[in-house]
C-alpha cells in the first residue's frame, strides 16, 4: 500500500522560509509528484510538480519563491518555500499517482503570520 507522509510545516513570520518534505513508501518512486494546498474555505489547489525525470512546474502564485525537488535515493520530494506570505497559509499535501490511482498524504499545516 502506497503511503505518503508530509513533514516540516509550522508557524513562520511573513518573509520567512520553511521546507516541507514528503516521504513515499509502498510503491515505485519513479512517478511524478505534486504538492497541493488547501486554505480554509477554499478548494485544494495545485502548487508545484516534479516529473520522474526532474522537470519542474509551478503555480504562478509561488513561482520564484518555492522550489520543488526530489531525492530518488531517499524516496522523498521536498518543497522549499521562501518569502512566505500570509496568503500561503494552508494545509499542504503531497500527491502521487500510481497506476491511475491517486494517493494523498495526510497534510501538514503551514501558517504565515506575525
């Protein structure tokens, strides 16, 4: 059974940084991985994605501030978040698709506030 476990969330002041990690187990890591986020009363939105080969894409709202990366040896995907804004406050989720089945992590809370 595929499991995704996020870590690294927390409370940070505006302009600060956080690094999220997602650890995958139970399946091949040779798949595209994505980060999504969901703020209160909002729909879940895509933030960034990285292909199995390392190609990266970002939502316009985070491009230039966030960096997605992966370590295939450790089966982890990370999201480095810089210049954080209050509107980045959300629960951040890791997502992977294995053989057409979508798997989500449990989420990690990121709060940007002074």
